[in-house]
């Protein structure tokens, strides 16, 4: 399956955020905020997001906490040994994990079933490719049963080439982080500070939790998102239905929150408690039914996230927002600037 977002742009290297805003002398909630609603685009700062929300609006926030999911190892194959970084991606129901092998920022695609990777205090064994016709992701037997505890002892946060150095795990957590399980940060929530959350609550903006554990984001262009584990609690479902019935807007903080809540919508359009795995891909063939807007960072060209954005506010609004962000020098990726897109 391939995906082709309507939004088109080229991203200059200079607009990749190479470090957290704190390293640039900014507080988390002082990054740029682009607000796009219909044909109107407004440039402001994230700590002023309350000016664009109304009493009775509901923010859905992802409580998933980021794991230090990158572990250095030695790949043992029939041809010899090679240094490798294992990116732990997703915990499967049988105790195995989906993993990606990388070296120098590049996926290593030459794996074979039965290959072993020597890791600190244990061996990881490749069992089978996770995707048909691809050897980028593998189902693997981990070195221990308690992989979360193992990663907290031996891992570090996953980073990509545009980040200029290693940053501590705290840089990859949000104020909503509670349930360890994401291997990459649910970054839309990063600009929120405790002070800003308090201000929004005092303003009458509601906040409700959902959970979706993010796997690796290093997908190829046009590749749809992989299945992810999610949980929409009963009280969140009830609150979403109440807000919609009383004229409020449901604003998801992140594409993860959109995917989770839209996976809990019934045939009659109401939201119910739901948990498990979601393989939902939002786009022209599956429009959103509940979400009225979202807070989200700036996504890479051709990313599947753009298709989700278009399903919420339409392709023209997303294109207008990205053209404006490029013109105004917004920064991309998890440490960059952000947007509020409303339909």
C-alpha cells in the first residue's frame, strides 16, 4: 500500500531543528505556533494558544512516555560481525518485539532469520521479517522478558541524523508522559508546560487522556503507518461525546491522539472505550469523524502524517499552512515549531 499526500513542499536542511528549544534559549512553550483555520493563517507563540481555543473545547493528550529504545550491539551473521544500533519499535503480544537495525543513520537491510545481535547482557535473535517484501523491520526475540526495564538500564533515545548530539531522555518526555511505551516521543505535546496547562484549565478548556504507543517513525516515503497499541478510557469517551453534544470542539494533541480516538468511533458516530491494536490509516478513503482540529509539529515531505492532517482540515488548508511555515522559517521535527490546524 502506498500513500500520496496532496501537500507538496521541499524542506531546506536549515529548517531541521537540530536541538531542543531549551538549547536555543527558549522555554518549551515559547516555540512558534502557526494557527490555520480555513483561509486564515496566524503566526504567534505556543504559550498564546489559549487565544485560539474556547471554553468547552477539549484537548485530547497522549499519556505515552518515551522509552530509551536505541541500544548498541554487534550483529553476528554468516559473513562476519558488524556494529549495529538496534531500535526497539513495538512490543508484540507474544513477548517478541519489532526492531530495526541501523548503522550510521542508515537502515541495515541484509538481515536473515536466525541472525543474532550481541547486546549488553544478552542476545537478540531475528525471527522473521515484520513486513511482507521488506527486511527493514524484524520480529525478534529480545534478550530479556522485561524489555522496558532493560531499555531503561541500557538504552538511549532514538535520534536521527538531523539532531546534532545526544540529548537526555527528559528532553523526549512531555508533561503528559505517564505510561512508558513509545519508542519515539509523541512530540505534539512537548510544547505544553505545566503553567500553560493550568492557564488553559482556568480558561475552561478541558483536557482528557488517551494513550497510543508510537513505533519507529523512520518509514519510507509513501509508506502507511504501522499498527500501534492504543487505549481510549471510558471517561475520555464519555467526555468526547459530551463536548460534541454541547457545541465544543475536539482538538487532538498530535496525530497519535487523532489515530487513537478515531479508532474508537462506532457506526453511529459516538465514541466508546476501546483498546488494543489500531491499523487505522486516515486519508481520502477514511475521513475523521470526531476530531475538529489538532495540535501538531511540522512533518517531513511525503510523510503519512500529512495525509492525516488533510483528512482533518483539508488539503488546501494544510498546503497553505506549510507554505506559510516555510516562508516564516519555522523549524521541523520533534524539537521544532508547531501548528494548530482547525476546520
